[in-house]
C-alpha cells in the first residue's frame, strides 16, 4: 500500500494551525490565484483536518478573505518600512518606485491586487488600501514642495495624487503583463529590459515631481 506524502498530523496551538494554513493558502493564491484554494488539498498539505480549516475560517470564502487581508497588510507594511523616514527630504523617490516594482513583481503580489480590483468581494477589501495611498500622496507632495525646481509654482496636491495613481497603475500592470508587453514591443528575451524600464519610469516620475 503506497505511503501518504501528506505531512503527519501533529499537535499545534490554535495560533500555529491558523498561521500554517494561511502560509500554504497564501502561497497557492499568489502562484495560481484564488481558484487554487481547495480546502481538502490545503488541509492535506498542512497536515490538519478539513474541519480544522472550517473552524478557523468558517468557509472557503472566509479563508480567501483572510489570505487577501494578510497579503495586503504585508504589502503595505513593506512599503511603509520604505517610507519610515521622519525627514521627507531624505526619502529617495526613485528608490521607492523601484522598491515597489520589486515587491509587486518578485513576490507576485500583483496577482493578489488584481483579484482585489476585479472581484466584487475584493473591491470592498481593496478600499482598505485607500488611506495608505493618501498618506503616500501626502509624503510625495511634501517632498515635492521642498525640492521643486520648476519655473512656476509647485503643482497642486491633486497633481501629486495623480502621479501616485499613475505609478500604482503602471507598477501593477508591469508586474502582471510587463514581460508580454515588452516582448510585443520588440524587446524579445532581453532579460535586462525590465530593469531599464523601471529606471526610466522612476526617472520620468521624479523629473515630473521635481519640475526638472
């Protein structure tokens, strides 16, 4: 009789079980999307029973919501850490933009954000990101006001908010379909084209924000 490849069940605290279930579910979500969250398979991979997942999350939909909420929180925490600087003049905006490119692409967070944006349930959760983007806009505008080198007055706060919206849209789009778009644009299998685009885009935004 073939031996099971599922992890042996072991005693866990409720907190440990919940965390391990979320770890496996989040990895599946980021790799394949919400359709990959099949409770029986997750239970087998973690080494818990199916009722254990239902006990912690209530339903499959509850697990999806918990995974999305944790992933969104982790993404915002990572970006907030980049902004953890009391003196806005010391924040490197170009480095910040490149950091977001890296976070969305390498950690595959863009798939999660796309689901949040496109599903009815996800849109309600995505509204939680609103305050973060407003705070980011305020930081960007404060830095812009300090460093403005343009011939006229500093553009309005709304202009700075539009820049943040543009950057957010471009960053998510690049993480999702950037490789295909670059191939269609004639870059082929050039492995360095993504980095060059990120550098170019960061310079474009910083130039607009500084008035140079």
